[in-house]
C-alpha cells in the first residue's frame, strides 16, 4: 500500500489461495478458534487501514468475509490435526456458529 508515493505496508501471505485480498485478511484476522479474542480486536483496524490506503471495499464485504471465515476454519482444523495443535474443538464451534447463520441463506450481522 502506498501513501504519498511511499510504500507504507506490504501484505504478503504465501498461503493465498483465492486471489482476493479480502481472503488474505480473513485468513490473517480470523484464523483462530471461536473463543479467540484477537479477531474482534484486530478486524476493525485492519478494515479501516485497508480502505484508507486504497483497498477497494466490496459492497458485500461482510458476506464474503463470512464465507472466507468458514473456509479458513475448516482449513485450520486440518492444520491443527496435522500439527497436533489443540484448537480443533474451538474451530468446530466456530464453524457450527457460522453455519447456523445460514438461516434463509442470509449473511451474518
């Protein structure tokens, strides 16, 4: 990202799989289990900074973020199983909470 013709931020996620910068932010901000308090603390600042530095914020940001959140939780559960990280139950809870929001195929919020 640039400010006054200077590079002020570089975002590089080697695990990018979707090709959408929003996916990368969702992966960075929302990767942990349901009870991880960091997400709520980090997301508003990341979102403001992204928009302030020229990132295009899609109209359906919340819906896309929600879909990517489910995808990330499933991928992170696989990683936890492979690496013996004890987050699987918290990730399962997160996935269930997110899928429960499917009521009528509406986005959360």
